[in-house]
C-alpha cells in the first residue's frame, strides 16, 4: 500500500478544508472577537463538532468499514451484500438519531449546563443565549451521523476523496455567513448567524454524500428497523469505538467545560483558536493516515498476512512522525507570530494573541500523540477489538480530568491544553504497549533509527525558529501585511532547515522518498 500517495489524495482535500477553516476562524475573530458571544457559540458548536470527530472521523468508520468489507468479501466481491447490511444499519440508526435530536432540543438547558458547569459567572441572559445557539446547532448531529454512514460506504469502495471533501462545505457555509450576513458592532447577532450556518452546512454535506453514492451506483432503501445479529454487532462495536477514537475530543470537552466555569471570559475562545491551529496538522496527517490504514490492515489480516500488516503500521508511524514532529516544534517555537498573522485584527487584540499562543504551545506538546493514536488504533479495530482502546481512553480521560483540576488555576488557559496533551501521551503508551505485548505490532529497527534522527532534525529546526522569531520581531509585531510576511518567512525557513537536517542526518535519502511516491497500492 502506498501510504504517501493515499495520504496525499486525502490530505490535499483536507488541506483545502483546514485552510478554509483558518479563513473562517480569522473572519470569526474579526467580527466576533474573544468574549462572551464567541464563547457562547463555541460552547454550542462543541457538541456537534465532537460528534463529527467521533462518528465521521472515528467510531462509525472503525466499526462499519471492516464489517462492510467482510460482507462484500464473503459474497465474492458482490457489493449488494454490503448494501443490504448498510440498509439494515440505516433502518435502526435513523429513528435513533431523530429521537436523540428531539431530546437534545427539549433538554437543551441541562445539556448546556453540563457542557459549561453553568457557564461560570454568566448572567441568565448570557446563559440563555448559549442555550439558544445550542438548539440551533443540534440538527447538525442528525445530518453528520448519516454522512458518516454514507462516507463509510464510499471509503470501503476506496473513494476516500468524497468524504474528505465534505467538511469543505461546512467551512464555505460559515464563511459565507460571516462575509454576507455579519452585523457590525453586534457580535451576538453575528454568532447567531454562525449557529444557523452549522445546521445548513449539515444538510449540504448530507446532500453531497447522497449524490456521490448515487454516482457510485449505491442507493440505500429505507426499511423497517430490525435488530439483526449484524446490526447488534455493529452497535456493540460503535459505542466503545466512539469512546476510544474520541478520547481527545472528550478531553477537549472537559477542558472547555472547566474553562467556561472557572476562567475569565475569553478563555474558551483562546483554547478554541489554539485548537484550530493544532487541528491543521492533525487533520492533514492523523485523520488521513487513519482513514487509509484501517481498510489496508483489515484487508491484509483477512489474507493472513500478519507480517505485511506489521510493515504497513511501521511505515505509517514513520510517516506520521516525519510530518508531525516539525509541526509540533514549529507551533511551540513560533506560535505567537502564527496567531498574530492569522487572527490578530478587528476584535482580536495583541493581548488575545499572547494568551492564545500560550494555549497553542501547550496543545502542541501533544500533537504527535494525537496523531499516533490515529495510527495505532487501526491495529485494534482491524481485529474487531474496540474494547481495548476504550479502556485506555477512559484512563486518558481520567488523567485529563485530574490534571485539568490541578493545572487550570495556576496555568489559566494553558492548563486544560497541557492536561489534554499529557493525557494523550498516556493513551499512546498504553495502546503501543498492548499491541506489542500481543505480538500485533513490533517496531522495527528502521522505525527506531529514523525516529531518533527525525527528532534531532526537529530540534535543530526549533532552535532556528526561536532565534529567527527574535530577529523578525519588528515585523511579527507590525501591521497585518508585515505579520503575514514574517510568518511565511519563518515557516518556509523552518521547513528548509528541517528537511535539510533530515537528509543531513540520513533519516531519509532521496531514493526513499522516490520509492514512497512510485510504489503502487496493493490490490
């Protein structure tokens, strides 16, 4: 399997989506800023966004894709067998989602209270605004869960690009709302438009996936719900997979709730903006690799090719570290110039930049861990083990909660991101240890050798960025054009130093990269 080429096809569309996401966040910072209005919307958007990460990028795919592929394989590559299974899943999933959405609308007040622990010192009117925004965004849960089902089918057919392109519609919709429907001087009205845009985007994403399925000659019929043995197994796999794949999202939810209740206004926004920058490499690398590795490892294990599956996971980890280590170091070393260039304008002040950059540095310490979790968990899901990752996710969540409570007051908005980063490293250690103990993953000598050399290259790049940031200080604190130019110079110089050091330390040779690009996917 050519991981580099497959990652490139998914990553290119994810890059478009993430860049549009940064444009959206930059406009949001300009028109809404970092205060109560932004906090209220981000609280409302946190739950739908978490469901998107859990289902669209994690649990449903982890449970559905191996079962769908097995059904097709057992029927002699007859797609109709997989479609029948998908229809049975849809028949049960749809009414459950409708009931859940209605309940969320009815019980929005206690849901928001649990998400924020009462929203700290918020007035009744402010809390009511957060509840209003939440009710507007809840229908997105229904749409994105159905998108996950259809996207799982298309991923099984190796049409990865369709599902990877769906988030672009969300960002375009929210950007359109900010550009054409913002209300100058009224952040709450502008935030309300964004809440409406979330649900509109969910409908657009669902329509996009339906049209793509029809183009692939996949048409699902609505049936009466029946709990068949296959559907029961699917549901049994989804719940633990959701907790396992969503440990980072659940940790972020805990962090957001504590920040909303214990820290001053704006803290939730600092954490959100920092997480958006942190999510850029996570989306490009981690989600793409996880999407490719799950069907690949499942197929190899189905053929009894354990050695090939181990080789694939080794190279997946290697590729993840090659791309992630410099991203993590860069976000720590020059986080302030990056935040200033992207977000600092309009309502977003230089002080907001400083506070946001501190949260970003804390998040970035865990960036490799967030991505390694995406690479390691397919080793469990491909073997139909969704329970082990959920056990370790629960440990991770417990560590995160304890550290949040210990760090949030002394470190302010840096506390929750740092707790999330440490908890993610705990999750990685547990996942790796068990895979190795079971003999399902053995790190080879090449992985160890390249990891040490890539780390050295990233450290050298970090030193260059640290001194480069000081040298460009007059520009990183200048007007917006100067800040943007300084950021581009720093990032470009850092990339050159890293790649030169990686080749200089012989972590990679030119022939290795050529082999990655030229090697063809397995049948």
